[in-house]
C-alpha cells in the first residue's frame, strides 16, 4: 500500500491516523502542496483532482478522498472498527466527521486561501479572519453538541476512538497553527488530549513526518 | 420520519432523491435559509449547526449531514442499494460523492456567498467568479476521471444510480442556476440526463417542492 501524503494536509493526516490505528505501515510518497507538486503531470496521472491524499492499494487501485479511503480501510481491515455497530450511532459518528470534512476544512485549505489572496487580493489579516470565522462557527456548534449528548464519552462517541476523532484531531491541529483561541471549546480540547495519548494519533502528527519542514 | 428541508439546498436535495429511491414518503418541514430560519431557536434546538437537512427518525433520533443520513438510509433500508458491494467500488462511489460534497459544494453554499458579500464587500461579479471557479475546478477533473474509467456506465458507477449520482445531480442543478457553461463536461451532463429520467430524481427537483418560490 502506498500513501500520497503531505505533512500539513489535514486530509492526509486523517488517513495517517487511520492507517496507524489499523496497524498498517504504508509506503509513502510526498506531494509538496506549497511547491505545487499536486498540479504536476506525475501526480495528476494518479489523482486528476490534484488533491492529497491518495492511497494505492496492493492490487493497484487508486483510492481518493480521505473519508472514502478511511471507510475502505474499515471495510477491508475491520479491527479495530472506526464506526459503531448500530446504524443510528454510525450516522452520529459520520455526521461529526462530515461536519468537519465538509463544513469547516474545505473553507480553510491551501487552495482556497490562495484564491482569496491571489484573485481577491485579500490581506493576511482578512484571510486569517475568514479562517477563524469558519473554525469558530463549526467548533462552537460541535462543542455544544458533544457536551450535551450522553453518547459522547472519552472520545467523540463513547470510549474508543472513531472516524469522528480521526477528523477532529487534524482540524484542531490546524486551528492551533493559525492561533485560533480554543478555550471556548473545552469538550473538543478534552477529546483532542485523549487522542494525543494514543500512539496512532501521536505518530501521525505533522511534525513527526519525514517531509515536515 | 420527518425531513427538515429547503427547496434550494443542494444537501437537502440529495436526501430528497435518496428518500425517493427508497420509496419513503417522509413528513416535511421547511427551513427558509434566505429568511434565516436556520438560525432561529426552534431549528437550532434540532440542529445546533443551523444547517439543513436534518432527518428525524421514527424513533426520534435526529440525523444530520446529508451523506450520513443517506448512508443511514442505505443501512436501514437496503433496497435498492446506494453503494456497490465490493469495498474498492464503494470507495470509488464515495470518493465521487465526497469530491462534490467536500470540494465543490461547501465553497458555494449560501452562508459562504453571504460572507464574501457582507464581510469582504465583494461584488456580485466577483462572487459569481468565485462560484464558477470552484465548479469548473471540480467538474473538469471529475468529467475527465469519469470519461476515462470503464467503471463509469449509464451512471457514475455502472448502470444503476448510486450515492455518486445523488450528489452529482444537485450540484449540476446548482451550476445551471448560476449559469455555468456545462458544455465542457459532456460525461457529467450525460449522466445528469440519465438521472433526470428517473422518478425519484424528478420528484426531488427544487421546482417541484412545496416551498419553491
């Protein structure tokens, strides 16, 4: 198995955590997003969307989109599971994951920030304002939701990590990098700390990757 | 079952299609996004994220996030399936769906366009430029990917509609509303036409909803 990765990509970070939880040591290739390697012909031949991550299976299939890759890992290597058993609980976990992956992260990724700068000519302060606004909108609702739901445990759902935690931790790391004040989100930071104690989450940290700068 | 809906919401449109395909007639409640009903206390008590859709099950569970709702529907009402059987094919279908739901739609939804106008003071022409840019980036790669893959059939994956088509059709409808030129995407428009012939897709059209203006 081979992961196309970039240390700072939140979406790749999710897949690194997931691979670690399943105990899979994938081969790695690094696609330097800030240098534009994702738009090079070599990488576009692998993923025409020019996005990381991509995971090449041992059979040679190229899987794209972090959540699709993680669901595939879970279906192919069932232990430990990333989702609970009951459909309504699975829906809760997926909704937390998608709330981050669809409603927070896409607004804050590199290509969007580059568009705001390059095409609209927005200042760094304006771009940071945009960044923090969407983090706050998403985290405020999520913290409240998790804090008020008995299904929340040590982790986002119960006392074992799930797909929801796999998405939460990279988003919190990203928010920290942009110096977002996380004190209004005590439930999210409590869960983040619980995850940080687990080897798979620790090993997936951006700073621990071979391509980290 | 009760769907919190808004005729123009692409995410709610996905769930309308999915319910129709499963032959489920859900009760409906309409949350007028342009009037800000999603930020009212009544709706925030149902979904603290202030986003539609939400689906309340017959057991009273509130499900959020369109893709989580659709996966729940598929797990709970298996026929007809929204995903193929083999994990690698499921990953392909989910990746197409997520490419739309994470990388195109979130950049173009109402609250983002409102931020660009209200906070950055961008003109309608600038906002339309932004809108079309992200549609073109996503559709160009997706059309190329689908056209070059033998797994593509009458629909995004084979000859029966899947989760991928459920996400594609509302995004195309949205692009048409913003007068995006779709002629560069013949594979996407061909699949869209095939979907339009199916009753569940037709009945879910924004213009056919009771709250359409």
